[in-house]
């Protein structure tokens, strides 16, 4: 047996540097919990690093190193991350990763390989930053029939939405502010188009229902075309706009979506600001269980990775890692996914209509024809001379019916001046 | 190997019945996760039960049964719970318990025995009901230097405080309402006097700092002498009253207390109502992490117990239970506890003073003498002819100084008509 738990780190960016820092600062805490010191033996990165004595250029050299017990993958993306994880498991290494993209896409292959090789892969940092929701869902709520998972799962978009709400600035200005604060990358596409949230929702849903829920089964809409006007109007209606990943068990299948949603000012999600994340899990017996904490930033992400390293090391020390599978991926379980058109919700609709008689009756006529029922109708005070803003809150309605109605309204140039805005009302 | 995971249940009250029900209803979920069916083989209770085929009168018969893998202790209290747990571990059984009292009091003995016998003891249901905070703290935040733990940890008292706040009723009426709703027992002493919260705080603190933090080290005050008048006055100041268990790392030791506290309306704790619990853990790198869910009630408590049974069974099936210790109880670690008098906080003070000249200057003079600095002073509108109500909010002050000042004020009959009310301001 080695004197140390030897760790090979692949990826030495912001989070990787945070991991090294926390392992150094909290080495006594780690030693007490693991019983052996944890040592970073090698670091692999494309560029040379500030610790030349640990530097390894090729990840294969880390995988080949017989002294290394545990490989931490922090490069993100699909490849070579997938190869590193799979090859590490096959070489008898345990793995810690924060990579939601690779897990969501290769769930089947990764957990089947881990099970076949009797090795462990921990991935708490892949969802919700520092929030221990992976374990909370898979172990804390192990006994539960899960009915719903709803989450603010992306720190970047939540920071942008907070900026828009607090300062009344438009999307572009808020994005710039997030970039300046270090909460958005130079290319923020994966965050703002909702894909990152969808990856995380796929992971939580796969854990909750035992089948591999794929990102392609999730209806995804990001925040980049969100109009500041709608943020301000909905504020007055008592709502905040949040990007929510939602998975709901219905009798016809799991209803999966990522989209900007309106949440009531007095709902717990409304108080989740800036880079914070929150996940609400509803079980049949447990009721609502909420987890909340920082979803982005160097230290919170690195903290979750180091916790995984410590927890996994306890099993490595006792030669028990990988014996109990981390994910029971049972291919016989087939979970039905609800077609997104069948999803039911209330919606906020904003119509920029031509201000002349008969328009309102045409709109309500078309909505009625498609069985979209109106809960309230308000004329917004932001109107100019020949154009009025009408806000409609609908009752619960089937999404495909609503979309058919809006398509017909949008196509009728004598009614609306621009495309109707539609935002789901979550709570 | 047995065909089943055989469970022996000791204690067939509300939670015990819930455990049997959930294990039956969710047996497919459990089977998928464990790989073997979980079966309740025996149930021990003082009274005969509705399942005579499983009934065992003496717990020793369950401990002696070689087929039983796991014993679930749900009788509560110190004895015979302690004996059952210790004897079960010594007989080679793994244990699940929801018993915070026995854990807090015999932490040392229980975890040393478990470690010596290489058996596991799971106790997620002992703190926070359905909230997976034991695991969240000990594993999810394994890497963290924990700075603070604050929690609403008792469903009964939170239900009572919610009733007082919502309905403006006094403590006795609110207690009756909690009893009628099934959220308070006929004898609610352990809940309302803060001992139950102190037990849970001791468990969380012991996990956080690696030494056995004892209940006797915690300064405990319950809610039974809380005056509805103060609930109503503080509402107008923007506060809610909550019973909070608090453990704070200071440079002079851990500051541990349980007491009714004022929390700001916009703090997450203010939205925790009725039987819900919440725990906020602050780590150096993680920042604030919040857990929230139902802290009382049959199904939530039973759900947490069944999750423990499932998680522990995964290790029993693979013969790995107890190899990794559940609590690393390191006797070399000595955590210093702060003397409660040295604790620093802001306070709400209500003085029922004799309405005559010079009284206010006497009060502020005495406070000043003991270095208690006043942040604001208001005369409440609830005053009668010869008596005025004065509300003082203090700056952060050392508790023993404040107590000395109040002792002197209370002793001066020419100043106050009744004892000064003092409530800590938490946030």
C-alpha cells in the first residue's frame, strides 16, 4: 500500500487550481477523514504550469502510472474527457469529475464501464456547484418515489437574470457585467442557451428514475432573447424570471424542460440570486426538499471536487472503492418521456397589438378555438400611439395548443405588430 | 448469503409503522438500488402489534437472530435504546436509528463500538427529519473548514411559533393547535424547552469539528415563556421569531446556543414555516449552503429511515458495511467551546418602564456602564397609563455584560414594572 492517496489531476484551469489550493489548506481535515494524506502526484494540462515538478504533458502517462489511485478530470467537454474517464476506469483508477456534459452524453458507457471494472466515479461537482444534490437525491432520498425536480442549475444565467432584474438593464449589458465579475465565460453559449442546465437536469433525472434520460429528450430554451421589457412587466405582476430545469412525473411520462420561467416573489426560488443555485426535489413521502448554495465560482466548485476526492479516498484506503456501484444503471428500466407538446402549464403572453377595435376579440377568439383559457388580461402602460401592449395570463394549457394559437395570431398581420412573447409560469 | 436483507425493527410507533408502509410501497425502488429484497423479519414493541407473525416481545431475540442483518432502533430516549444499539453492534448487526437523544449523549461509546466491531450505524433521520443534512455535512461538505451551523431543527416548536405569528395567539393556544395537528406530543417538554434542538446541534457540531460536542456545552433556552406581545412587536420591526440552534466558530472556541431568535423577514429562515426545518451550513470555501424540508411528521421521518436502510443494505449486500467508519471520532482532537457569557450578538430588549422623567436616562446609563451600546430605541404603542413599553435594539454586545446590566435594571424597582424581555437577533 502507498503511503499516500496519489491523485492525478487532468485540467489545471480555475477549478483545478482551486482544488490544489484547498487540498493544501485543508490537509489536516482530509487526513483526519481519510486516515492517509492525499497528495497531488501529477498534473496534466495543455500548457505548462506553475508546478513544473508535477507537470505531465500526456494524460496517458497519468493513467499508466501504477502509483496513482485516483484521477480527477477537470477539462470539461466531450473529448478527450470521455477517453480519459473510460481509460482511467479500465486501468483500475477511480475517477472524480465535474464534467456534466460528458456524463449526460455518455451516461451509459461511463457507468457500465465503472461497474464492469469495479471502480468508482464521483461527480458531485457536476450539478449545482457546491450543493451536495447528487448524493442528496441518490442517497438522502433513496427511498422516495420522486415526483418532481426543479432547479436553478446554472450560475451564469442566474447572475445575468439577477442583473437584469436588479438594474433594469438588457441582456447584453447584464452578460457583460457577468463576464466582468468572472461569472460568464468569453463564449457563454452553453450557459445562456440552456444546454448546461439541460445536462444537469439529465443527470438528476437519470438518478431519480433509474433510466438514462437524454438531453435530446429535454425541451430547451435559453435566455438570450429575453426582453428586459418582460422582466420589468412581470416584476409588477409579482414574478421573477429564472432559468429553470424541470422534470415532472406525469401519468403519460416525464415532462422535461429547460426554459426561462416566472416564479412568484414569495417562492423560495425568487430569493436565489446571482451565482447561487437551488434544487427542489419533491418525493411522494418526503414532500419538498430544497438544496441551495453557490453554483459557480472557483472555490465552491473546487470544494465539491475535493469533497469527492476525500469521500472516495476513504474507500480507496479500505480497498472498497467501486464495490458498491455509484449509479445503478438498469437497462431493463424504460422511462417514458412526455412529448413536449403535451406539457401543461400557465403562461404569460405579451401581445404588441394594433390599437384598433376588434383586435382583442380576434385574439381571444383564436385562443378560445385552441382551448387556451384566459385567467387575466391587462393592458400594459408601456404603449405608444398606434400600438398597445396586452398581457394575458393563461390558465393551465397544453403547450402544442398554445403554440398553434400563437402561430395563427403571429401570422395575422392585422392583429399584432411583432411576435407574441410567451413565458411559462412555474409557480 | 440470505435471499433477503433481513431487518429487525425495534419500536413500532408512528415512525415504525411508516417505515413498514414505505418499504412495502416502494419495494421495487429498494430492490433496484440494493439488488436484493429488503424484508422486515421481526418487530419488537412493548405492546402486541397488528402483525402478530412478525412480533417479538424481547429485543434480545432480534439481536440473537443470526438471519437478521440490520436492526432499526425507533424507540427513542436513552434506555433501553443505548443497550439495543450497543448490543446489536457487538452481535455483528448494522444499525439504523432516528434517536438524537441517545446519539448526542453516548456519541463516544456508540461510534467507538461501531468502529471496534466494524459495523455501520446510520442516523440521517436523527437530525432535520427528511433533510439529508447529516450526509450533506459529513460527506457533501467533507473538504470544508466549517465556520457556522445554524438551524431550525425542531418541527414542533417551529409549528408553534408559526401559529403564534400567523394567528396572533399566545403560546398555550398555539401548543394546543400543534397537538391537535399531530405536531406536538401530549408531553412536549423536550421539544419546547430546546433540548431536542440541542441534541441535534450537538450531533451536527460533532460531525463538523471532529470532537464530541456535548449537550451540556450548549446554552439552551426554549420557547415556552415567549410572550405573544414580543412576537407581534418584532413583526413590526421586520423580524420573525424562530428557535435556532447555532454553532459558530470563533477564535476563542465554538459558540453554541439554542434560543428563540429574531430573523429578518427577508432571510431564508423567515420562510421556514410550520413543521419544516432548515439548516444553513457555512464553510470557508463553500459559502452558505442551505438544506430545507419537513422536520416532523410520520412520512418524512419514515422516509429518512428507509433511505438509511436502503443505503446501508447496499453495503451489506457487498459485505462492505462498517469497513469505512461512519464517524471518524478522533479522541486526540479537542475542540474548545466558548463560554456562553462571552458570546456576542445584537439583542432586542423590551422594558416595561414606569412612565416618569429620568427612567430612560437611568436605563441607558446602566447599559452604558456595562458597555451595551444602543442601536435604536423606540417607544411601543402598546402602553397603558402609568407604564410605557420601550424597545431597544442593541449593537453587538457580550452576553455576560448584557446580563449584568439587565440584572441591575431588573433589581431597580423604580425603573421597571416587570422583568426585561431579551431576545437575540440572529440575522
